[in-house]
C-alpha cells in the first residue's frame, strides 16, 4: 500500500531522525560516561555489609522488619554487588538502566500499536522519550547514579512499561478469543516484582490494576476473571509492603509525620510547583510537539488504529495534572516534609507517561485519524517546514538544556577529581587495615562536588549511621572525615 504523497513521516525519514538521534546520543553518551565516575554511598554500604555478615536472605529478612517493606527494591541492590561487585560494577549502573528504559519503552510502543519492536519509528520514539526523561530528572545523582536509588526506582519504571505492554497484549488476546495464560502469568510475575520496588510505583500499579478491573467490570466473568486476578495480586503485594514492621521504624525519624493538613498543603504546593517546572521546560515543550508527529505516524502504521474519544482525553488530562499532587501526598503524610528528589523523579516518570498519552490522544483526535471520517492532511510544504522546525527546536532544547550542561560540566571538570579523591581514600583504608589501624580519619574533600553525580558521603562524626555502615564494610572500628565536630553534640545524642 503506497503512502500519501506527503505525511509527517516523510520529513522524519529524511532529517528528523538524524536530528533527534544526534540529540539523544549527546544525552546518552554524557550520562553514561559520567556514570563511570560514580561511587557507592550510604545504603549501598549498609546492605553490602549486612549481606557479607549475615548472608543475603537473612539480611533482606532483617531489612524488611527493621527498615523498609520494599522487598524487591532491597533485593536488587543487595544482589547486584554479588554479581558484578560493589565497586567494579558501579560504573555500569547508568548504562544498564538507560538501556533497559529504552528497551522497555520500545516494547510498550510495539504492544500499543502492534508494530515490530525493531521498527525505526518505535526505536526513535523510545530514544526521544528516554532523552526527555533523563533531562527532566531533579536528581540524577540519587535517581540514576546511586545504586540503591537507581535499582529501586529506575527498575520500577522499566517494569511499569513492561506491565503496560503485557496488559495491552492480554486484552488483545482476549478480544481475539485466543489463549492468554502465559502472558497473564508473565504479567503477574512482573507485577509481583514491581510492587516491591518503591512505594510510588506501587501506588501507580495498584491504581492501574484497579482501572483495568473497572473497565472490564461489565464484560462478563470470562473476560473479567484475569483482571480480578491482576487486581488481587497487586493488593496482596501492596499489603506485604504496607504492613512491613520496618515502615514504623523508619517513620519514627520524622517528627512531623501524620499531620493531615500539612500533608495536603505540602503536596498541593510542591505538586503545582513541579507542574510549572516540567511544563516550562523547553525540552518537554518541543518533545511534546515531536511526540505528536511520531505518535500520529505510529497510529497510521498500526495494525489497528486507536480510537480516541473526548472523554478519554479529559480523563488523561486530569490524571496528568493530578499525578504530581496525589502521588506526593503519601510522602508528605509519612514524613511531614518534602519527598526525596528520587521520589519526585519517579513521579516525573509517571507524569511523562500520562502527558504523552494525553498529547497522543489530542493529536489523533484533532487529525481526524481517530474517527471514521476522511483524514485531515496539511499541505506538504507547510507540514515539511513545521516538522523540520520542531525537530530543530527539540535538538536545540536538548543541547542547550541546563541539565545537560550540568552533566557536561561534571563530566569534564568535577567528576574526575572527586573520583580520584575516593580512590585515594580506598587505598588509605586498605593500608590502615593492613597496618592494624582500625580507627581512621580521612581527608575532607575541598573541591567542587559533581552535583549531577555526588549523592552523599560519610560525615565528620563517626557515630553517624553512614559512617558505621562504611566502617562495617571495610572492617574498621570507626571512620570519619577530617574536620571539627564542634556544635554537633545534639546530633550525636540523636544518633545514639
């Protein structure tokens, strides 16, 4: 079947792919190279020391009862060092997670539009999505380069995309009256893993399972049954995380917790602030225009075109606008303060999914491809110019992005001195242990930290929990950074 004389795909096939691909490669290469300078910190050492002392299963069991109900999130960063090593494997975390995000996005798009995962447009759209996400991270240091954060949050993002793709696949098999037991079993397994990664994704997946169940509620028992199983699986996993005794232990560190009005006001304020930051980002603005063109073409190539109604557009838009507010409420309720940056980055990922779904729905509705009527095509010359302009704008926005400039600065100026300092510390620790000196003071870092990479470090007070984990891992009694401890008496009493 011959394509029309002009479609948005014609220009994308010429100049657009190269511009977007160049922008993505610039993002991916810089983010991946910066990851080579990452070093373990805080929870990484706590978990690794516990696994070494008690064994993997015993440490995870203890962690569940004393700190956190994230059964799979905890397992990810407990197992990873056993496979690749705590230090040797650390530089691969960023490239590993970026690659998985890209593959998962391509899988989701291929399932949604029934197109080969190796389709050029599927791959290009996935690359663009990952680029927009990376450049919107509030804290790549804790969300991507810190092992405990990356393997808890980015893995959940990957699994969520897989869940969406499998849900679409199961629903399609039901519609065709074909067997779906194997895809359903895979879906249940992935849900079981994803639900224990972090609380934000847990809430999103539970809501997704509930919506899927409600949509099929009047379809009859044979159609409804698998979705009831999906919902029950999500609820059971939710209960496992929520009822963890470790949650109460962890919550005790937050004196302002469980203040309802504070939680509502805080989530509303920070949610609206997040929406303003995200919607004013030139990368998201130009990326949204480019996504409309790409998704329009994906629907054009799909085996069965998506049908969009005005009601769906309204629901998607409401979901997009409410997500940053609603998903921050549990964190404000539990902690009484701002959610950690990695939680905001997890919410940003969910926001992007909902926002791009809204953009696609609006584009398809306005173009006329979602109706049975004739398609509305712009004039070739105007369309070619418009798409070229959008592609150029997206490339410029990516390359000029403050987030990319920070990563570039850290990579070429700040990361290497920081990494050199850390390697010198490791050698100092090894020499101290060899000499039988088990109470160690290491030099303080006096240069500029790579803000995109640096998460945290040991403190100047040896009784801090980070220092204790650090000392346990390296076989020391105590370790601290050089500097004065004056004025830290109350912090010491609190730590004790």
